[in-house]
């Protein structure tokens, strides 16, 4: 729909994932228990794209794609595991004993005094050789439930303490610096020694699609910084108001990023505004807009490959979840 005239301009090609989507159940052993997890996924160019379908399955987990690999990392039961959809296996990814910590003691502590996280929030560098993750294992020694961040060298298997902070990892640069959102500020952390510096003191949303750093300070505006040239650009678009979330396309050299836009609402109507998804080419500043499907509410969306996006919605007409594929070239 043209936002100025209110008239239809072109029909979007929403394709429902029927034949493409596959479902697999995998049984695995962990902490003396057996658990069966169910995964919906789409195979594309030899890669396995896990579909996030909130609330569909009893066991809840979060999935992170490993760079340069067909495999994924899943966060489940306060730890992280290696998921190999192709070979129907889930296996341990971290050491059970390291630097005086023992996962068995962490499990006992969780059962008797309160749950502590052995590992969560994994973030991989651009080369797939390092992973940073959050842990509360330090509670066993110092009682500080704010937790720590550790780094795992995927070439040597070494795991060690990185820093004592509370942040959300956004991405990495080519020098293995990790960019993180620490409350409303943006920091850069040297993953070799844990030293950090504040890059941006305050913003409402951040994303990193190297070499581009995106952040929003004012509604309707988006700031974009090229970390290589230090050139800063301001992006404005009539379909952009407040960024709900960013999704980075992890395909090599892809210039596209998507963001869920939350339009300015009319409080007098007391209704949820119609969401849309804005696709932005960070090299050319070309923008494309995907309106919310009819009678639906967008729950999540993510990249399936270059130019192809998975869109998960709640269809109000049938009271059920549906996942679509969209080719942004058709927008």
C-alpha cells in the first residue's frame, strides 16, 4: 500500500513454506537426562536455516548459526550445545571442567539455591575461530550473579575469562574486537585482553554488519558509520520510525540488512500499529519495504540466504503461526 495515497501499488509474493520446510526430532543426552528437541528448518544451498517458531514446541531453545559451517549452536537448559541437523545430533560444545569450575557443581547449586547459567548468548567472530559467551559460573566462587563473559578459541579449544560486564554482543571487526551494547551505550572490547572503550554513549538500537555500524538516536533517523573509513551517513525513509530489531545478513559480502519498523501510533485509536520490514542496502542506500501481511502480525524475520527472507507471523484469521519466504527482489 502506498503510504501517501492509501492505494495498492503491487502485490507482494508471499510463499508459504510447505514443501520446503522440514521438521526433525533429535534425542540427546545432557546432565544425566534424555531430551527430545524438535526443529523446523529450511535447507538452502547446503545450509540448514532453523526457523524460529515461538511457542510451537514444548522445549524452548535459541539457535545461533556458526559462520563458515553447516552447524548451529543451541542455547538450552542454561548451557550451549552443538547442533548438527544434517547428521541428527546434538553434542557438548564447552568443557565441563575449566579453571577450577565444574558443571556438576553448577547443576547442584542450581537445584539447591537457584539457577545459574553455565553458558548462553554465544557470539562468533568473522572467521569462525573465536566465540564469546556469557556465564554465571563465577557465582560458585564469588556469589556475583551479574556474571562474566568468557572466550573460547575454536582452533585450540581453550576457554578463559574475558571480562566482567553485562552486555549484548552485536558483532566483530576484522581485528577480533567485539562490539557490544552495554545498556544504552556501545563499547568495543579487545577479545585478547578484555580491555574496552565506549564508542557511542547513548542510542536506542544498534546493529553491526561489518564494516557498517548502525544506531538510532532519533525516531525516523538512522545513523550509519563505516568503521573502515569512519564516514558517517544519515538514513531517512518515510517507512522508518522506530527500529524494533535489526537482522544482519551473514552471507559473505552481503550489503543488505533488515529492520522491523514500529510506526508512530495514534494513541486515540488504542490499537497496535501495522508493522513493516525495511530492507536497506548499506552500500547504495537503496531501501525496500515489506508491509505486514493481511490479518497477520509479524513475530520474527530472518535471512535464509542472499535476497531471501523467512517471515514468521501470527495469522489472526486462522489463529496460528505461518512462516513465509520473501524474495526482496520482488519488492
